[in-house]
């Protein structure tokens, strides 16, 4: 079906959902979100790194084809009407005292809300702390549904509670026309998990930890007005979702908390992330394989590892990311700025990507493409295959670099980066080094300069 693809710039006010602006890149999107066969273990392995379940025998599952035609993403009206059923978790036995387990009460409340044919609002009252073990909010539901979180959801810190489901805490599975909002707090209570991470204690074996909130195979989804903090590992993951608006989110964890990505996007199409403040121990936003038509606007990032496309191509897999736009972001004190990272040996592409109107302050590696990414103890072997990086625009990026190398393109010899453009770039060194000039290192890449570009590739 051919439509015109438009994304909404969404603000805190739901009434602004009809304001739209066109994206730069247009594609024909195949719906790859149908439920696939496989056991639960295979699905849960997807949580981190979630791209590991995107390939089978080295082939990417659910390849998305490109076209020059124009498509439409219409705003989704998920505003509850006055006739919807109100479901208060307290009426189903939730104590909200922070010590009693409220999991069963939430399961009962969800069942009642999900089965309502006239729509429902499931209310989590304010000024209460609801202790929850791993819980799955499953669809499909009979009608539109809103989870209104006014109070605090707090994860159990007893690791034995996660023995049956060690990669998820809050899981929304196959729920369409869902709104999760309310201004409350989702607390992953992650300290016990960080303490037992091999990245904190090298004597411990490397094991996974739960993602705080996972949205899996959800269509027409709105996640807004929430405080998400101290996740066990990733804070929020969107997997195989279509038509997503995520905005006005505060996502925070200590700078040294391991693998605590703020917002993770995998195999998801037609998504807008806007007006978020994110500071964690890993990527503020990570976008990995199968993701297409993702617009990121008005993001404050730091501390953390910056905004990343990837990693892509792990374990010699195929990976495809396209149509990503990041605009009006401010990064402070991050270990990377805007980054594309791919493993050697992979295949596929990361293409049609724009980073524009971005402010950097004291950021290491403000602009970086790394096609030789290697996040493992042993050195990675040199390989002849690589994920192709092409058609990448960096426009109006200014500020200070904490590293002498402000621009670094470490591209593959076998598959050089193509169509990389630097336009109106002004990056200088931070602090005592500011009298010196920042540098650019560019290997195996075609770079075009437009306007004033500093530093420039030799």
C-alpha cells in the first residue's frame, strides 16, 4: 500500500499530535511484526543485545525493501473517552506499601482492563510504591487501553524472582492501541544487578540482566510523561513495534551503571522519540537492526555513551537500518557523540542517516563512524565483509570536544563508507586544550564538505 510518510513532532500536550512535518527519507515499509514461532528462551535472548535474534543462519529475518515512493504515518488518536472502563489496581488487592508483592493484583487488573470492549484506563494511584516481580501485560486487548502510572512501580531486587524470566521485568506483549503515561516513576532497582555485573567485577561471569520495560510487537503505541530510573540493564526497549511515539521521558541511572541504555530500538518501524532527558551508563539512545523511519528530536543526553546507530553485524549477521534522523540534540560529557558502529564480518547497510542541529559540550568522539567495532575481551579477527555505511549527513554540529580527535571515520577497507557529508561543522577542544585545534581522522571514506567545516579530513 502506497501512502505518504509523515511524522508528528509531538510535545507534552496530546492536542499537538496533529502537527506534522515531513521526514527527509521515504520508504515502502513491509510489516514485519507478525508473531513468529519459537520458544520463550529465544525471544528473551533478544532483550540484550536484541539484534542477536534478528538473524538466522547469517540471514536477517524480515528484510525491509526500499522504494522512492512516499508513504504516510498518520497520528493515532488514543485519547480515552468518558465511557471507558476505569480499573484501579487497589480494587484488585494492590497494597502499594513498597514491601508487599503487588504482582498478582496487577495481573488481575490488567485482565479486567484488557477484556473491556469499550476501552479501559488502568490506574496506578499516586503516593504509593508498588513492588512487582516480572510481569507480562499480554494482548491482544478488546479495545484501546491506557496504563496511567501516577505512583511508583518498583522492581523486586530478589534475583531469584527472575529465574523463570531473567531478561524482562515489565513486558508489554502484542498490545495494540496502547498508551503508557501518567507522570509517575518506574524504578528498576538495579543496584544489585550492577554489583553483580562482570563490567563492575571482572572476577564474575558475564550474565544478562532484565530490561526494565519491553514493548514487543505493539502497534500504535504512545509512551509519554514518565520517569524511568535505575534499570537492571536497559531501561526501555521497543522490539518489532510499528507506529510509536515516545516523548517527555526522563531516563536516569548512574554514569557507572553497566549496559543501562536509555531507549533501545530494534526491528521497529515508524517511530518518533522527542523531548526526552536521558542520562545513563550506556547509550542514551541505541538504534539497531531492522529499524526504519526513526525520528529523534529535542533530546538532552548525558552522562552516557551518546546516540548510537548500532552496533550492527555481530556474529557475521545481516543488519539493516535506514531513514534515521536525529535533530536538535544536546550532549554533555558523554563518551561518544553521534556514532555509527558496526562489527567486521557483517553485511547489509546503515543508510540515509541525518544528524543535524546538535550541540556538544565536553564530549569525547563527537562524530564517529567505527566499522571495526569490537566489544569483547579477545581481539576481533580481520574480516573481508562489513555492513555498508552510506548516505550520512552531519549538519550544523557545534561545540567542544573532550578528545583531540573530534571527527573519526574508521571505515572498512573492503566496504568503504560512501556519501558522507559534513556541513557547517564547528568543533573545538574543551578546557585547557581549547587553544589547540581539534583534529579529524578519516580512513576509507568519501567525505564532502559544505560550508564551513572544522576540523576537516586531510
